[in-house]
C-alpha cells in the first residue's frame, strides 16, 4: 500500500497568493514567487521548507 504524503498545516489564508508558489515553514508563508525555481532561489527559503503552488480561485480541483 502506498503512503500518502501530507504537507504541513498552513495557518494563514492563501488567497492573496493565488496563482503563485509559496514556501511554508512552521505553518506560515515565508516567501512567494511566480514559479518554484524563483522561490527556491530566494535567500529566506531553506532547503527543508515546504514549497507548494497556490491555485487560482477559478482553477477548480487541484491535485498534486
């Protein structure tokens, strides 16, 4: 049986980040960018931070 991986609990509203990528640490957004490469290159983002895309409001179902 395959394990299901869940990301960290996000403690803030992500609406203002719709259409971009965010880095999460301790349940809070620490940085955002238009793509994952730009986000990973930001100095405030650590290697072990959780990166995730935030879908646009009209995108419908979004599975990763």
